C-alpha cells in the first residue's frame, strides 16, 4: 500500500506541532508536505509556540517543504486566500496529492469547489485516538484552546461525543 500524500496549511501544522504529533502523521494519515509559504508562516518568528518544533520536523525529515512556481491558479487563489492557503491548494494540484489538511472555512470551501478531498485538525485528533497514538482527544483539545486555537463549543461537544469522551 502506498502512503498517502497530505498537503497541509498553516493552522493545522501549528496545531500538530503544539501537540507534538507531526512525527506520528505518517502512521496516522500519511506523509505531510507543506508549501514554502506555509513553512514561512509557521517559522517566521521562532519565539512563537510550535515554530521551532516545525523547523525541527523539517530538518529531521518528518515533514517536507516544497517550493512551487506561482502559476495562474496560484494568482487566482491569492485574490481570495492568503499565500499559504493558495500555495497549499496549488501544490495539491501540482503533485496530485491525496488530501488537503486545512481548517480555515474559506480555504475549505474553495478546495471543495475544486473537488479536493479535505480533512481538518479535529478529524486528525479523532484518527490519532483511533490509531492508539493518544488515548484521549479532550487533553489535545484543551491544549489547543489554551494556545488560542479557535474551536466552537458545539464542535468540541460533537468531537468529544464522537470519541466517546464526556463533553462536560
């Protein structure tokens, strides 16, 4: 079985780094590749939480960074999205990836219109528990929320119920 190739946007990569899960992604969902703009967004300030972890993950080969030529598709996307999201969608098409890891609603909507299969950070947390990498979802959600990762109360309740954990 060939490994899936996952192109990731900034928010999910930061979340995975905060939770020290980047190293586990090949086992959980596949090989993570990020476009150069996402790498720069994640590591421009190494004093920010997760920035050094992301830099180290790239250095250690746990995640790849790819440069892309700024094509017409990229130029069209940057009229609607930030550079990281635009490069992620463009790179997805360029290398015929399997999945786009993205959380931001506008980016997800545009990807869906292009029939790109997407997954978000919360779905990854469920897979992490399912694969036995971590026993519980709630501590991971708690850690993300302490780092100002925006999750609605309804989404948190849904995920905890789906994972068999109490939302109370």
